[in-house]
C-alpha cells in the first residue's frame, strides 16, 4: 500500500513537472521588489528636484502644473524620457536577475529552463505585458500620463493571472492583488507613484519571501 502511494506521488510529480514550470525563484521576486522601490525612490527624487528647479509643487506627482504652466511641454517630454528610462532599467534588472536565479534553481533540480512549458508560460505572460506596454506608450503619446502607473499595475496583474496556469498557483494571488491595487490607484492619481511602489515593490518582496519559504527553504 505504501509503495502504491509512493508510485502515485511520483506519477503526480512527473505530470506536474511536464505541465507546469516550477523553476521560478522566489528570491527573484524579492530582488524585483527591491529594484522597483529603488526606481520609485529615484522617481521621487527627480520630481522633487524638478519642483525645486521650476518653483512649482510636484510632490503630489500628478504633474498637472507641468501641463498648464510655463515650459510645460518641455518638462513633460523630459519626464517621459526619464520615466521610460527609469521603468525600463527596473524591468531589465528584474528580468536579468530572475533569469539567473531561475537558471540556478533549475540546475540544482536537474531541470531545463527552456522547455515547452516555460515557452507557454512566457507567451501567456508576454501577451498582456506587451499589450499593456504599448497601451501605456499610446497614452503617453497623447499626453494621458495620469493613468499610466495604474495601467501598468493592471496589465501586469492580468499577465500574472494568465501565466499562473503554467507555473505556481500562488502567482495568481499576486496578479489579483496587482489588479486591485491598479484599480484603486486609478481613483487616487496624485498618489500613483506610491501605489506603483507598493505593487511592484512591497508586494513583490512579500510574494518572493513567501515563495522562498514555501518551496525553496
């Protein structure tokens, strides 16, 4: 009887490995959260410096004054450039760190990082992410900057939910949390940067610690 149960567990493990990508590292979530908090701090410093330079108050991060006061267009362009570079740096660092840590975890478990399951996961993750990124760029093109931060949270949450069926189910809960946070942020636009830091920073760190404690410790 014990042997039969052991065989069933072994078969279940093989089936799970063939249908789900289980090499994601929880530590990658922690590092992604740290990078996001650092990016949010840099953005806050930039906006504070900008407010001092132009003698306007931008501490609410709504940038409404930029659109209606002198040299508003130039400052908006400068901010868009900074925003793209800042967010892009956070994304690149997070992806690079995630890949390296995931590859290390897969090597320890004797698994491949690039297989049909990981391909399906990345495709399902990438479609909402790319769509959301393009949508945010379109909003910036039309100077509709005020909903960019909430939109990034919402589309990222949708991407996580879409990819969760090919990896750990825990990611689904993170995705739902990101969507809820993005919707709330859309009602409190002046505090969008804080919500962005909470979603991409704090929630990622909490998720990473939980994943590490549950599956890797």
